[in-house]
C-alpha cells in the first residue's frame, strides 16, 4: 500500500518528455494519469507534435492513460482531440473524486497507476490522497496566471526543504 506523503512526490523528473516510461512499465505501472496545462503543453495550447508522438509511443508500449484536469470540457477536448484518451474534467484536484473517477474509467487500481503533473497542491496532493503514485515534472512553459505564480513560491520552498532534508537526493526514475 502506498505510504501517504501528501505534498511530496514519489518521483521527480525534469519534464514529462524526459520520463523513462520503460522503467514505469517494469515497475508494474500500466495506467498513466496526466495533467495537461504546463505538464504537457503551455497553458490552453492544443496537443503539439511532441505530445502526439509521446502518446503514440505510450499506446504502443501498452499503457492506458487518462487526462485528469481541473479545466472544463472545452479545454480538455481541445488538447485531447487528436489523442482520443479518456478524460476527467473539472476534477477539483486535490479532492480525490476526480482521481477515483479516472480509475474507474480505465479500470485501474491505484497501485498500478501513476499521476504525472506539475503542481504539488493539485496533482501531487490529490493523487497522494487517492493512494496513487506520483511524478512531479518540471513545467514546459513559465506560468502566466497569477494564481499559479503565487503557488510557485510555497511549492519551491516545500521542495527546497524536502531536498535539503533528503541531502539533495531526488527520487528519480
């Protein structure tokens, strides 16, 4: 059973495109949940060629995936149009309802699932509370929304303290 870490990710990566998905497969992970904005593309952007190649590769590897977003249907559909994955919109992360809905959509168990996102207070906290493993990734673009910019300060402080206590050892895959 997953140990609760609340705001701390199980793993970290420079960005989503640098993740060694082969290692996740070897660890028994079969289901991937993704945040969209800043995790995969800049804010409000459609899926670009890089994202389309990533999801084609993940499908070929055998992964099932789902987008779990606090955004509405229109935004998620804009990104998901060429990918055609399951999605949960208005997930209300960090509440666990959206994560549990995503588990049901893809018929997954928490122990074989990973949530990949860029925010501690939504993606990581929500997945940790749902006992889903987490990967915190660096953002693909600089945040421009005030609420996200304001969240960056405490996130950086939490991660700094965590890395300091862990003597600089980040849990990477």
